[in-house]
């Protein structure tokens, strides 16, 4: 066994086998790249779904509660119209309308309006605050009843009372006569 009998034959790679191996390696590389790409896209999609899921749940909840939201919105609009004049129109016109309603209600209760004035509108958050100053004379019980019922006047939004100053002014035959200086205001939605 000297060396002649144990000759190791070396296999030579034939060119078509080399091409097949190269092609197989290329396919494996493309498969790895493809799997990596799909895995990255899957991870991106999973992350995006995690971010969108709470938003979608909120929207689904809003959609399910749509009728209740519409009812609430109409209720809020009705309440706002009871509290403030709408955004359309002139603030002075809203003040004059409220002042006219006050004068009519006071006269109906036997009170005399000595003077009245609509003040310039001031910004107050999302509203314009329109001041109304009145000087009124009459019997104390009539004035008390008017002030108590002022919030229930239904033609216009609520008229708020800011300040009331009462001064007794007894007149012959009317011992409970009083002069009242009323500082009132109404609200109007800002445009």
C-alpha cells in the first residue's frame, strides 16, 4: 500500500453543477431577503394596528352612540339658546330686545322705568356680555315679584342680574315706594 493503490480521486465540479449551485444559492438569498421583507412589513402593520386600535374603538363607540350624541347636542343647543342670543345679529339689537322685554314686564307689574340704557358689548370667553342699566320706581312687593320672576321670562334668553341697589323713596299714600338701580346683562354667542 504504498501510495499507488490509495489514490484519492478528486471530483471536479462540472460547470453545469456550478451553475445549479449558484442558482440555488441565489434562490436561497432571494428567499431570505423576501422573508425578511415580509417580516418587516408584518411588524410595521402590527405596530400600525396597535396604534389605530384605540382610535378605531373610540370611533366605533361614537358611531354606536350616535343617536345619543345627536340628542345631547340638540339638548345643549336648546340650553344655549335659553342662556344666550345666537351668533347672528347685532349685539345692540339683542340688548334692545331684552330691554324692551324688561320694560314691558315691569310696566305690567305696576313699576315705572325712569331710565334705561344698553351698554357696549364686552367679550367674555366665547360670549359677548351686553350690559343693561335700568332705574325703576315702584312698590317694593312689585319689584320683588319682578326680580323673582325675571328668569322665567320666556321670549328671550335669560337676563342675568349683576347688581341691584335699592333706595327707599316713600311717597304720600305709598309708604313702600322704592327706587331701584338695576345692573343686568344678557349673553350673545361670539361669531
